[in-house]
C-alpha cells in the first residue's frame, strides 16, 4: 500500500517538521539501536549546555549503507501502482485535516516563547547561590537605585556581585599565602635581634639604641625612666650595652643552694661602666700618724654604682617593663676564634632538661618556656674569674671544656649539673641562639614550594615557547609538516583530489546563463573586471604550498570607513595565493554609517567592487537571524562581482521593511554574520533545505568561481575590516592546514599598525607581542590555542578523513551552540555577546578535543588598536570578561592534551586563577618593590620571582626575533602594569553585567544601551521560505525536472507517511 502513495504528496509532507519528528521517533522505536545514552556519557561537560543533550544522527553513510540505500530506493520507485479513487479521497481528507490542525495550533500558540523565557528567573544552583550571597540587598533597592527594572537584569547584577565575592576570596587567599601564612605559622612570641652582622665579609657586633639585661632587649628611654626611679642616672653612653651586672636575677630562688662569691676589687658586681667611662680604686690614709689607716676608695668616671653595693632586683625591672625581645647569637659568635665577640660563652638549652625529666625522673621547672624548646647563651667570664667551683668540680670541668659549644647534654648527665642547671641560666644568660621555630620552617617550605611551582611554570612555558619557535613552527609551513605520516595523510585525503571526494548532489551542477529572473551572462562581466596587479603571482603555485585548497576570505564589517576597508581588501586581494582558489566574502552588518563618515559601510564596500550592471540591484533575501522576537527574520542582499580581479561576494544585511526607518536596519551582530556562513556550509554539505539567502549565495558563488560549487571549499580565513594581511600570510596558513589535516584552526601574529599614535597604543605593543610569541606559542606545543583572535584566524570548514569528510566549522553541534538566540544567564551573555570569537574557539576545542588549534608565526597581519583610553577600557572589558567565562568552560574539558599537572587542562586552570587574582598580584608586587627599597631585609624569593616573570619575556624576544626595539616597548609595558593588572581587570569585573560593546565601534545616531538583539514583536515563520536545492534551482532556471540523487531520499519517508495519512 505504501508504494501507491504519490511522490509529490510525500515530498510536501517531507517538508513538515512534525512529520520529520515523527519519523525520527519511529526510527528510534524500530530495529535501529538508540545510542543516545552512550553519546550523553561521551559529551563534554558544559556550563551553557545542561539540558540540550540530544542523540546525534549519523552524518555520513558507509559505502555498503549507501549501496543498500540506493537499491531500496530504486525498488520502491519501480513498484509504482495507481492509487484507488477511494484511497485518494481519504488521503486528501487526511491531508486537509492535518494542515487545518497545524494552522489552528499555530494560531493558538502565537505567544512569543522568547517573552516567557525572558520573564522567567533562572532556578539553577548558581542562581540560588547568587541570591543567598546577596540576600542582604533587597530587590527594590536594585530596581529603584540601580535602575535594574526586570528580573533578568536584577539576577545578572546578583550574579555579578557573587563573582566579585569569589574573585575577592581568591585575592585574599593569594595575599594570605604570600604574607599572612608567615605571620600565622611563624608568630613567635619572642622576637630576636642578631648580635652580629656581616659587613663586607667581616662579622662585627651590631649596634642598637637599646639596653640588654640577661639577653633581653629594653628600650633606652624605658631604662632611663627605671633608673631614675631607683635614684640613678643612665646616660646615652650605655646604649647597646649588656648591664646584667647591676641586677640580681634570682627571682625563683634557683641559686639559693649556691653561694655568691664576689671580689670587690676585681668584680663588676652591682655596678656598670660605660665604654667611655673609667672606674679605679685609690688608697687613702685616714687618722693620725700613729693610728693611721689605709682605705680603698673608688674613683668613678662614667660609672653607675648602686648605694651600699646592693644590686637591683631583676624582678622589679620585669614588673616595670616586660620585654619579649632577645638578643640572638649565631654559632660563629660562640666560637673562641671570633675576636669581636664575648669570651667564655657557651650554649645551654632546655631540650636536654626535658630528656632528663623523662629518663632520670627529675622534676625540673622549665623557665618561661611554656613547653617551647629554647637555647640560652651563657657568659661565664665572671664565674671563671672567681676560680672557685661553687657548682662542683664535675660541673666546673664540664663548663670549662664546653666553651664555644653546646653544654646541655654534658651538664644533664650528672646530678650536680642537673641541680645547677637553672641557676646557671639565672645568673649568666646573655641571649639566645639564633633559631627558627617549626611554624617558620613550615611557612618557609610552603613559600619555597609555591616559588618553585610558579618559577617552574614560567620556565616550562618559556622553554616550550622556545621549543615551538625553534623546532615546531618552521616545520608547520614546510612540505611534510611536523611528521611525514601527517603529510602523507593530508596529501591522500586532500579535497582537491577528485578521486577521493565523496560524490555530492552538486557534482553535475552548471549554472544557467539566460533563464529566470536571476539569470545573467557569465561573459558580460569580463569587460568590467579590473586587472589584478598580482595576477601572475597569485595564479601560479607558490613555492611554499604544493596543495592549493579552496579558501574563502571572510571580512566582517560594521561601521568602518573606506580607508580601513580598502586596506583590508587590498591586502587580501594581493596575497600570494592562487586567485582560482580564493574568494572574498564580505558581510556588512546592517546599514550602518560610522562616526565621521558620509556614506554607509555597505555603500563603501559596493562602491569598491566591480559589479556587472545586471547584478547591481539584487533583491533582498530572507534568512533566520541570531536575534529574538521579530528580529529573527532578517533580509540581506547579495552582490557578486570582483575586487581587483579576485571573485568577491558582498552580503549586505538590510533588514525587513518594518525596520527600514530604524537607527540600524539589518544589524544583528558579528556572531550573526559568522552564523550566516557556518549554517550556509552546513546546509550545503548535508544537502539540507536552503533559505533564500543560502541559495542566492550558492549560485552566485558557483558562477563567480566558474562552476566550482561551494561544497569544494575547505578553509575560511576570518579577518576584521581594520586588518592588513601581509602578502605571504595566506599561503603560510593554507600550507599548515594542508600539511596537517588534524589542524582545525590556526592564527597568525597580529602586530599593531599605529604603534606611536598615543600612549594608549604604545602600552599595547609588547602586550600583543608577548600574547602571541609566549602564550600562544606555549599552547601551540599542545596543539590547543585557547583563543583564535577574530581579527586574523583560519578555520577548517570540513576535514578529509578516510576518503570522506568530517564537518568542522560546519558541524551541527557547534552551530547549535553558537546559534543561540535567547541568552538569559550572565555566563551565556558573557560568552555569546562579548567574546564570540573566543567562544567559537572554545566550542571547537570542546567538540573536537583531539584535533589541534595552533599558532603560525610566519603568517602576519597588522591591525589598528584603540588610541584612546576610554575605547581601550571598553574593549578590554569585553575581552577580560569573555576570557574568564570561556576559561570556566575549558576547565571542564578533561579530554585535552596531557595528564595531571602536565596537561592543558591544568594550564587552563592556572590561567583562570591567574586572571582572577591580577589585581591582588599587582598590589603585592608594588608593595614588594617598596619594601625592597626601604627594608633592610628584603624578600629575595618574591623579588626573584618578580624579576624572572618580567625579564624572561625579554630574553625570549632577544632569542626569537633579535629585534631589541621590543625591549623599549617592554619597558613601557612594565610601567603600565598597574593599568593592565589592576585598572582594567577591576573595571571589567565590576561590569560583568554590562553586555554592550561600549565605545569600541561608534555609530552615527546610536543611543547608549541599544542592542541588536532586543526582543520586539513576534517572529512570523511563514515569511521564511525553506526549500531543497533542486527546488530552488528549478524555480530559478524555469526547469521542472528534478534530480535523481535528491529524489532518492524521498522513499525513506513513505512508511511513516502512509500510516499518518491512512
């Protein structure tokens, strides 16, 4: 029964999306296995694609499947039989009822789905987190004071503030690791001043304006006040002196069992003598001659002596002022060979005391230690001068034998030593040994590890960048590429070899020359073609490239003037590449007149072309635009001609009749311009239905390229309208693509054309250079350049594989993600509205993680950069915000090259964190520089890290380019680091919810805040006509026959369609 259905009716039903969905449903329920679950498991995680996992249909059939498919179709066509009259009537009734139900359903659901989406507030975990972190800010405040009227704007503001909180947290963590970790782990209660310092290689005692008592440091002013309270006068002559001799320290009666033996003539007990003072004894006779007595009286010069020779209690000093600062000695200070230090000193610590308490069961009080191990330096000069072993002979011999060393263990070995231990510390301590607490050691280890990791990352990136420049990059543009097997595969599977091309429906296509309303004569254009000055060079094979691939040169323009457009198009036309294998493809984004211009951008482009009079006034063609509301329908005119002898297509987005009087008719954004090309090639490669604009492009491109159909094109070079491409750049880029079929995208070096226009352009010169030759060179070694700049990049439309083709830029998954017209979340808006070029690179890496995106330094271009700070601020706001959100997407891709810390995923994570903490990093860098200048103890590790990060790029410049003029540009860049790392990031982060292009492109009559994607009105889908290629061709040429290759697809629809109608 199914064979009796007329093919014409089935063809109409095949255009119905409902029937197609039912057919897909039927196929899933029959014997065809459903692999959707497996494909879902293999999908790369994405923050923008959480509920859009769908089973993907097979893109290409194997030869056996194709043969079976054709034989079945042929059998079904041969089984044609007349349909009975009653079945025809029933079929017609079903058809009419089906059409009527569709019309009623469309009328009932005329509400714009975009409006409901825009009114709906996201309810994801991220939205709830943003609300919880900003719950203290009421919605009425955001709506009234911040002028955020709808819920989407309010939610975006909350998400922005949440991201700012997260960035501040990362900055705080960085500051804590850099400075706070040492304070927390190394917070010793006892500060230490070194006893000696090394000056010019000689160790000398350090000079301080302080007083030392039993090794503790006291301010001179405090000691003056204390001595005044005791009726004594302390002068500045006693600064930097140890005055323990005037104090008695037995505050715990540790020395009660040991007598004090003092010689009044030789001892300095209870008195102190300044370095400039003198203290002598004289004899004096008293009384009468017979009864004369001789007494000894002191002669005091610069000496402080207490009344009645009674020492001052150290306990009183501690109650008056408690010092936590000690004088610290190093081992060199203890050695007897040190001539400038005190003599007869040794070390005594409490670590051995703890051992004695544990092994000898001795209960010894640990002085002021609170369980902390410490070592005190003892000066036993007074004890040795007394020459009396008051602590016992064993202790006396031990002390005399341990001068200059650690006597702790030796003393604790004997009972007499354990008894005298505390008294020795009470009477003779003059300081502590230089030591580092455990917390300080941990802090230093952590800091050292971080330093090694950061320097390691810098050195590894630097080394890999050099490796790429020296070894990899020269091989990219030479025959054979990086390896011979890649060159062999690229040559065998090359699309230019017809024997290896998969036959397509356009193989026998020959454009008509004199029929229908679109027809024209191919010969009529010849007189108007301007001669190409570079015809000889561009029509022959280059010495660099041996396989010339059909390449499309896409130029997207918006509000550029004639000078910039002519420079770009001249440079592309003059590239040393075959004119037969390239075509200029210009897309003007709306009828836009730039600031200071008298003509609109489309008029400028059309005026520069050589257009045949028969094609001077093309009809507007409809297509589905990237927008919401009624702006989803857009119209565009296609101008076909030549520019300096090179085939040229210009698409002018002119808008519908309703927006003709608007400020920017036809404007839909740069992403829409790219989608026009991408979706066009997708429909061509898959033989899908074409819109009016698609077919207009198809036949005019084929006519311009002399019967070379668009499905033969493999590469597309995307440049902006203010870019000048050097003559050999295109050849180098095509060569790299031809040598290695795994490369799906590449970029060249972008240099600045207006370097000396202003200080704003001057600070960008080195930034552009280092971003290519350092960052992109490192990423190219992995084959994963995370961002191909939109001003100068090449993509592969399709890649040869096993005698067939794999769509790359025309891949349906990529176009599905890139073609989102309703964008609601802050993350999606930063991806799609601000940095579409970077997001396209992200999509390619996420969809094809095993393929490569590289940097070709031999291909160069020059571009005009912002020369005003306001324009730079607006541009970098978009770039920085899109970078952050794209890196968030790439961090989730686990299939990138490498493993663990040696993977590209780890590198992306480091780049993301580094981008977020830029403001904190520059603040700490400035603090480090100031601290190094004013401090006597600079942080050499951090300073070395800073110098390495700054000057390694300079070394890279000298090695790779030998253009030392960039050293001067680097100096300008370093001076402007606060702008790059603080001003621009802080401004960008606070404007996360600003999705406008700002001052980058100024348009006459444009209002601030206006957007090409505003949802207005309702989309009328009936105005968008979609037909198969053969139907458009039959209409254009006036022919009624259809092509067998296309009709072979219809019998597949018969089984399901028959059941629907019967």
